[in-house]
C-alpha cells in the first residue's frame, strides 16, 4: 500500500474516532444533576436533568446530518490557508515590552481567543486559559490553532485568579490548566457550578463553584458570575451537568464584563442589565458565529456582541473569541469586518492584536 494512501486512511479513521462521539454529543442529553449538592429546584435554570438557559432563549435546531457536515469540514479543512488580519500576532519581544511598560494594576493583554491577562488592583487575572495547540479532547485531531498564544505560560506573571466560563475545550483546556497549576499553584479558580472538582483534579487546591449571581471578593476585587445562553459538555453523557457563565470584575467603581460564550436572548436587557450595568468594558464575543443554523443558540454574531456592550452601558467593547481557532465557518477577516463595520451606538470598538497590552485607564 502506498504511504500516501496509508496516511490518508489513518487520518480518516482518526477523524472518525473524533467525529462520531461529537455527533452523538449533539443529540444526547446528560445524566442529570438531581443528586448534586448544588442542585436547587427553586431556580429556573436548575432541572433534575441538568442546567438550562434562561426563559425565552433561542432553541437549538437538532439536525444531526447538517451538524455532521459542518463538523467534518471543521476537522478536515486546511487552516494553513486562512488569511489573518495584518499584524494579527505581535512579535514576542514586543509583547513582553508592552506588558512590562504598562501599569501593572490597570492593564489588559489579549493572549488569544477568550484568554485575557488582566492586571487590576495588584492582582493578575486570567480568563479561559488556553495555551495548547488544539481545542480538542485529542492531540491528533480537532480544531488547531492558526495563531499562537501571545505569551507562553512560563512568561506569565504569577496568576492570582483564574476565571473559567464553561467546560468546552476552547475555554477549559486541561493541558493549559495543569501547567498553570504548577506555574501558579495558589491561584484562586472560579468556575460555574460543577466544574470546580475537575480543576481540583488537574492540580488546583483553591477552587470554587459559582451559580449565576454568586459573588466573591479577592484582594479588593469583586467577581460575580453572570448568566449566559450556551451549553456544557465534554463527552457523550455529561451534557449540561455543569453550568456556563460570564463574570464581572469590579474594583474602584470600575467594572469589566467577561461575557463568556453566549447566544443572544431577551434575558440580557430584560434582566441582566438591571443588575450589573453600567459596565465600563465588555469583553464581547466576535467569532465562531457561522453557520447561524448551528451557532445561533450558543454564539452571538459580532454585531450582537456589540449590542450586549451597549445594553450594559459600556464605554468600550473589546472583541474576543475570534482569530485563534477554526471553530465556525466564519474566518478572522469576517469577524473583524463585521465587528468594526457594525454601528457603534456610542461604544468604542477595540480589536486587539494577539499579545497586545492596553492600559485600562484608556478604555474605562
């Protein structure tokens, strides 16, 4: 058998090994949370079968055939041909210089995707840490980076707080978190309900599960978990057995909202804005929004991400969840064009380069 044919057949078998379980995930439900200590049937988003989204949220369209077609393209597409925005990734020397020169208690660095390093009030905060090559349960297949992280873990300052929005592989990466547990073993890890036990298994001793609107103060900063419209699972039989969330980060009368992964729904303006606005800076999703049939129930468009910032009274919206992994049929230039081309409605639009640091005082 020619080597090419053998290699191709091996790749296809590996991709099928990944695709079949993920296809099953698309239509399976979890085993439930009724026996968990955090289960509270008095809350709408708690059900015996698992967590659910707020009332009137968009529903998932269950068409496994179309989902499989979309998934297969994601697995087999050559990401080397993806065109990135000019200057999308800063050189490492420039990344380190900007980080060193910025005010250490009022700065934000985009590491890539949904990973930000935020220096505030003397603490270093990391959101949805991802530093490895793939967003996948496997090392041989699954969405592979087309842009490297802005900093390696070894180049990070000691991390005080880690925020994890949900358990999907692009937001809760085992390899990254295990490495961070060695780099910053004393870090406080805040997760949505049900996920703290996993991060503890991966090496962190100081972890906490948080329900929507739970709050914790650390070093003069208040972290509050906020509702999102999404879902959670890592395998076939754990669908929605852990919660999903965003977080507000508040200190000195200033507030940052890390939205997390979310679809758009009436809950945000009807309920959340009344509880958390005004927000000064919104870290708004701007990628993995196509095809809408697949993504509508779980990811906003770039325009909707900006609309979330407007609803919360933000001065600035910083784009995130884009330009790093091929997770949707949109590409980085799509996200950039639609985010920057959308009406600003009084919100300053910022698309950072990977590795770039900005002074928070310029963004409040």
